[in-house]
C-alpha cells in the first residue's frame, strides 16, 4: 500500500514538482498539499498521514515551528524537511525538533524518492551535503544536543543499537546485525529516546556523532 503524504511548501513550482514526483511513484500517494502551515494544521486532524514534507522557510509559519507542532500532535508521524538551506544550525535545530530527515531541494529526484522510502522503513534521511553539514557542526562543538542522560545509563545492547542507528541502519538491518528480533530493536530504540530525552532516530544519530565516547568508524 502506498504511503500517504502531505506536502507543505509556499513555492508553487517546487510544490507541484514534488507532488508530481511522489504521485509518479507507486510507493507514495499525495493526499493533500498546502502553501502554508496554518491551513495544514487546521485540517491535520482529518487526514491520515504517513509522511509530512515541509519547506523550512515559509512566511506565515516557519517549517521548524510547524514541525514542532505536528510532532506535538502526532509524535509517530514521519516528518522530513526539504529545503534550499545548507545552514548547519538549521539542520541541527530540525533534528532536535524531531525531524526524521533533512534533504536539499537540488537533490536528484530519484535519490529523494529513495531516501523518503527509507524514512518510511525507519531509516534516517540525510543527503551527502547534510552529512557534511553535520560533521561541520560537530567540529564546531555547538552545544545543541542536550540530554538528561549519559552513555553510562545505556545497556551494552542499547549502545550497539545507537551506533547502528548513527550509521543509518533500519530496524530490520540492526536486528540482522545483532542477531535479535525487529521487536527487540524497537524496544531498544524506545529506551534510547527516553533515556537520552530525544525526539527522533535522527536526533539519536546526531547525538552519537557528537559524543566523543562513541566511535562511528
């Protein structure tokens, strides 16, 4: 069954283009699109959504504000930012606000589709440019990812799961790597989010990248 998608972007040309791209794929069906966040929020409760695509810079309601509100109403909703901004601070703010992906608008269309499909499967969606921004932000040691826990509170399996999440693995791949069930991986991910006080898999990956006692090699 195709994943149901909503697009919110104030640029008509790009919005129509991404809607057409998604509807041409059997994996997705765009059920609504909006040019501003207020109209989306007014109708959100009446829509069954698997994936929400948001522009970052919109005049009436920014993508970050909309992201936070959408996650507050439905924390299980997959939300991906698609933007022209290559600002590493905005990338990290999106992550810590619960975004499940951060893609640039000039990405290859097929790559966008592939990464959005991976988000539906529970993966992290950052394009190569986003990974570069992540590394740049970490190297500047910006204190963005703050948690109420430390690695000492994690079990060995939770630490292993966190490392594999940081490498972009899905629950299924993590289960295969660790020789455990998908359901057990889900429990570990839930525990990690709770213990580290983070809002998404993407935030977990960024946290692992930022903390020196985690090796991602």
